[in-house]
C-alpha cells in the first residue's frame, strides 16, 4: 500500500465570506506526481499556502509528511520545497551566490554545499552562466534556477505552483522535462498546480480538478479523459 504524504479532510478557507477552498478532501501518495488542475482563481494557490502553513484554515484538517503545517511549520519547511510562478531570486547576485545563500538558510551541511551547487547547476543547464548576475537571465533560466534552489536540501515533497506559467513553449517544455526526470529518478513526491490540461496529462500520475474551491473530479489522466468524453456524448445526445 502506498504511503500517504498529504492528507486533507474537509478543508475550508474563506476570504471576506467567500470560500477560496471549500470542503476539500484528498490524499497524495509517496512518489507520485499529483496534479492540481484548475483555472486561475480556482483555489490552487490558497491550497498550497494552507499545506505549507502560511495561512490557517477556517475548518477541516490536514497532515503533510505526518506533520501539522500550523504547529510544525519549521520542521515541515525543512522537508519540502516550493516553486511558484514568480520566484523571489536576488537578481543583483549570481546564480551561484543565490544558491549558496539558500543552502545556508536550508541548513545544507557546509562540506556538501559546493558539490550540491555544482550538481544542480549542471542538471539545470546553468553551469556556464553560474557567475553571471541573475538580472541578465531569461524567464526560463530564472525558473530553472528557482527549481534548483527548491531542491538544494533534497526535499521529500515538492510544491510547484504554476511553475511554467508565462514561459514560452520551449522553456516550459524544458522545465517540465526537468521536473519529470527529477521526480522519477529520485522517487520524489510532487504536488503540481497548473491550469494547463496538456501539462497535467503529460506529467501527472493522478489529477484533481478544482472549480471555485471545490473538488469536482479525481483520477488518472486517462480516467478523467474518459469521464469528459462520456459527459460530452451525453450532452450531444
């Protein structure tokens, strides 16, 4: 039986009386790429913030890696990585210096820092520009650097919130290939938020579909495709 990495039970969070996340329940298993699919404003980012302990729920419960995100926030952050659509890199510094600073913040053992940075820069095709200021990087390069940063401390669970949004198709394909290769090779659990159905179908083992903060479908990409086709056939009839 697969180990459960994330458990969410009837989770609700409101803003100004409106439910951004509404009675959400789901489980994410170890080693899977779990897609969280929905349009902008569906509640994906709010869910990620709840799961990382950034905000509190109004009701419901959740466990991430066996921890309570509110009570065990510091311990949880040491075991998870996060990449958002707009990574907060210090563009005045080089890629190397950005990673070095975060390695210290993440508590990567000093003796391992240099080798870890070298490996990640090579993995994400940034080694030849490691000493350049990030301000001169393209958006795709910045996203690759931010992904490398999120993996510095070898997290067990990686949250990706619209990580390829705004990238051109080639850059998005490159980032997605890196995500999939890393996840499969290291058996890492990934919680992937996206509004892109094709991206979810390509990368994910299972996909949850969110509309107005509510879970409306959950299954493998193939299962969800069959459900959609059946629903379309009924509507046509």
